[in-house]
C-alpha cells in the first residue's frame, strides 16, 4: 500500500475523476489508514511504498505490478501522468529481495487488469491495458491468460468490474456483466456458472473493487447488496468507507497490491 500523502485530482483520466471536486486530504489519509489497520487486524502484513509528491495517484498501489509465485511483472502505464509510478514500484521490489522482476514491453496496469485465480490470470482490455500484454504475462508467469473485453468506461480496469474471492480455486468470483462485451459475458458465464452477480447499483459504487483473503471480503460500504450473497457463500464482508479515494476512481482493491511471493 502507498499512503495518499500527495493525493489530489488535478487531471481526469477516467470518468470518476473531476478536478472541480476538491479532495479532503486529511479525510483521505484517515480512510486509507483505516483500511491499512483493518488488514493488520485480520492478521495480514502491510508493506508500505513511500509516496512521491509528483505522483498523486500512487495511492492506487494495485496498478504498479502483478506478483505471482514471487515473480514480478511491472506496469507500463497508458497515461503519461502515471508513468513514473512504474519505476517506483520496481525499485521497491528489487530493494526487497525480489529477484525475478520483469519490466514489461507492453502497456499493462498491474492488478488493475490482471486478476489471479488458482490456475489462470483473468486479463482485462479495452481502455488501459494492451492485448499484447496478455501473451507477455502468460510467457512470464507460465499460466494461461484469459482475455476479457471491457466496454463501459466507468469500469476502465478489470478490478472495477470483477473480484476473485478465493485464489486457491478457479471457481469463486463476483462480477458485473454490464461491464463486459457479449462474448466476454458468455465466457464468464461458462467458466464461472456459480459466480455472484453484482447489480448495477453495487457495481457503480465500485463494490467489486474489493479484496478477499478467502474468508474476509473487504469492500466499499455502499455496496450493501453484495453483503448478503457473500455471507450465503460463507464469506465475511467487511465494509469500508473510501469515499475520498473514490474521487480518483479507486477503492479497496485499487489501494491494495497483493504480494504472492512464496520463496520469492
């Protein structure tokens, strides 16, 4: 995670961002600290990436890389406003003992568009990540990559429209069908017939921008319609208020990069 010490909205690179709406920085910091402390209370270790004054979107740490089995595929950002974040993430990984680090050739925005199940990578495309990043990731990680087309600009990254609930299986996800092309909806229905289907109301509150450890699902408090279905599946939903960070187009997952690094 990266604290929003310099978070602000002075440009717009997704439909959620409106420079006319000021950010309450003390509140953004308090909401981020609440999320960080919640992870720690659940028994998770939180590593902190130092923020940089010239990179206001660094708080959305999920976008900086994808880590699978200790392998780190860096990001290459689509918009110049975020380009510098890629090097900051790779510097952190190299300084912390990750030996298998790849600087990508093609545009991808980390876990924004790569979601990890037990066997696969689900990969978004259409607004940010290049389709060419999919074979690059497959070659690097040695896992099948399944491409999914995003068609609604509000859901500009896969992690705004889909959440893996248990990455020890290939079956447990929740998603919003309206974010995807007809063909991708058909693929998701075939692969995940028992998925939790989000309503437009829950998706538009970024309720799918969530993090699950296989038991606890940390998600925006406004996505109340997901709480019941999650409990019915045996998960414990944990509601968070990240309303200030929503002004930049992100919520729980955007603020959280998962370090899948056994043995590094």
